[in-house]
C-alpha cells in the first residue's frame, strides 16, 4: 500500500521516491544547482519535493558510459 498525501484538496496521491545520478566530473556545487532545477520543474508541474538527500559520490554497481562513479541525489 502506498503512503498518501491529503494536504492538497483532500484527495489521496501516492508519494514517489526518485534518485538521479550525475557524472563524477561535475562539482558538488553544480549538483546543488541541478537539484534545485529538478525540484523547480517538479513544483511547476504541481508536485512537491518534501525531502532531498545527497548521498555523494559513490561507486556504481556497473559502468554507465564508461563511468565507475556518480553523484547520487
């Protein structure tokens, strides 16, 4: 069963969790800017971003376009 949010108009809407990866050559400050841009896009579409977690630079389980690491947000 999904958690629901009844704050907006009294209707139930499931909460979703999303993770995005950023190339390892991108700086931490640029990752912050990307996070704010993605949050703005979601909010302009009527959604909300109640929590953001920066997991930092981590090793990938397998290579993606020759990259072994990525910033997880």
